[in-house]
């Protein structure tokens, strides 16, 4: 049975399957949420990843190939 926490609980110490050790977990809606160490690792990986493609700019919306 899952544990429920009080409304003022911010984080709890629990075993993380991904990390393989006991870490702090966020409490979401009175239930244990994701591991804070895993969240930091994923955010760092996401921030350091290069963009895959540059977004093409639309130079002129109404020109349609006509030189003005």
C-alpha cells in the first residue's frame, strides 16, 4: 500500500530504483513523487543538449516571390 503524506510535506527520503540508493523525493498531491537527484540529472542533460534543427525564418508573409 502506498504511503500518504501531510499537505505540508515537501520531500521525503525513499529508495530510488533508478539511482539504486535512498534519496530525497518530491511529494506531489500527498504521494511520493520523482527523485530530486534524477530530476537534476535530467534537467542538466536537457540544458546541455544541442538543438537539432534551426527554425526557418519567414522573411515576408505577403511577398509571394514578388519584388517590391
